C-alpha cells in the first residue's frame, strides 16, 4: 500500500495534471488535445491519411480496448485488419 500512496498515486496525479493543461474545449464542446498525440500524423486525421500510417501496435491496442469492453466482435475485426 505504501507504493501506491507514495509512488504510484503522485506519479499518476502529476501526469493527469499535465495532460489536463493540454486540453481545450473544441467547437463541439468536448475536450480535445491541442497537440497531436502522434507526432508522425501532424494533426491530420487517420481517415485522411489512410491506413498506411497505422502500425500493428495501433490495431492490437484498439483490439485490447474493445476486448476490455467485452466487445469481442470489434476486437477480432481490428486484428483482422492488421
């Protein structure tokens, strides 16, 4: 429990505070990052760039997010794309 209180929580708290400073309210009223979270994209959207910009990690990461949501069909689809 000491690790969580003394090391993990302070680290996550500072990380969250850092990211919060980067957020801005978009035209749709939702928070959005003012910086690209992926430097190779240079603030373009992936639909515009096409799938050549995606890497295997992107597909497996999306697959895991769907699996966590217990959406096996969407998880499997992401892996098939890769």
